[in-house]
C-alpha cells in the first residue's frame, strides 16, 4: 500500500524548493510515481551530481527519518540486517542464575530440563538483544522512513540478490524471532555510480532515474542560492568555467558540492575577475588532484 506524502508532481517541486533544492521535473515525476506506486528508485550517474542529496531532501521534505545503508565490497546480510548482542545475553544469564536454578529445580532428566528452558526461550531471544542494522531499522520503524541504499554497485552480486529479496516483500526471517514484516513500507532510493552492471532483476524492481550534472542555468541557480554574497556576474563566470572543466578528461570532475565550495572561496577572496592568480589561489577548492589542476590551467589557457 502506498504511503506517499505527495499528491502531485507540483507538490514535490514546491516542497523540495522549501528545502532549497532545485528539483528538475524528471526528478519530481520519479519521486511522485515512486510514492504512488510503492516502488524503489534506482538513481545512476556520475559521482557528485546529487544522488545522495536527493534522498536527504526527500526525507526532509516529508518529515521522515533517513536511514542510510552505505554499500561496500564484502558487505553481507549480518552487517545490513541485524546482529545479536551475545555479551548482553550472557550478562543477563549470569544475573538470572538463581531464577534459572528455580526453573530447573526438580527436573529429573536432561530432556526435562531442556524442555523447561524452551518455555522461556523468548526471554533470552527477544528484541532486547537484537541490534538492528539499516535494513531492519527501516522494516521495524514505527513511522514511514526513507531508506537510502548508497552506492549499491560497490556491493557484491550475492548481496544484491539478497537485497532484491528484501525489497520484494519488506520482511525478513530471524530464526530466533520468526518473520518480521514492515509496518510501514519505506520510500527507497538506491544510488549507483555505475562502476559495475547491476542485475536486470534489480532494475525491473525499480523506477529508473539518471542524474547528470546540472545545466548551466540550473547550476547558476544552485550556487546563487547556496552561496551568500555571490555576485550574479561572478556566478555566471564560475559556472561557465566549471562546465568547461568537466568537459576535460580529468581524473575527477568537480561535483556540484565542489562548485559551491569554490564559489564560496571566490567570495572570500573578493575575486574580480577570474584571473590566473585567482585560479591558482582557489582551484584547490574545486579540483582535488595536482595533475587535474595543471591540465585545467594548461588546456583553458589560464
């Protein structure tokens, strides 16, 4: 059942705007449909285009908790779902030795003692000793949440298959507790930098959204809104320069966040105009590789 908090595409745009997020229509349409259809959203695109930020803003715009699962090579079910606090269980058992002795008093055989203990299993295998990890937290949440599964392409294919099973039913089986089913279906965003090909099964499960670097006009709006004191003409020049930089074969193209950082640096340096000296003074806020800096200065003739 859908638990969407958006009644229209226009409402998505408006409420994201309230969070100072400039929301392109294709993003708003995808968010709206995901809420109405109860489907996860798979967002792909270069690093630094705002895929993770989309999940954060979605949570803020709807007043939901953001639960984040950061994927990496070697991630397995236990790290994503739950683990038992065995030390806490042992401590409780030691504290209750006297009570355990009372329960077992008079047991004539080992089988009878075990049978008596089984009637109290729920005391030792309960949620009190369960430490939920992000996936289980989203399933057990008392209120609808936004579940961000970040950089899913970094996880192994085996974990991707497990994830697909969880996203199908939003329930998990815990041997000691039984099947735990979500009370509220979370909004789910998976991000990918396309470092490997994701399975067709996972893609079929999701709505797809490709996020690229913003247009010149959009990026000017972003930096103007996010950087107080930025002159409109300087904002135009800075964004024009950044977009030329991204067209070069760099080790790491500057992200939107790095454009903002650079714009702040330009404001602090009272930069007028973008001279070579200004670039030498400030490019470390935009580019994070020495060879990239040298290439930019050489290729753009600065």
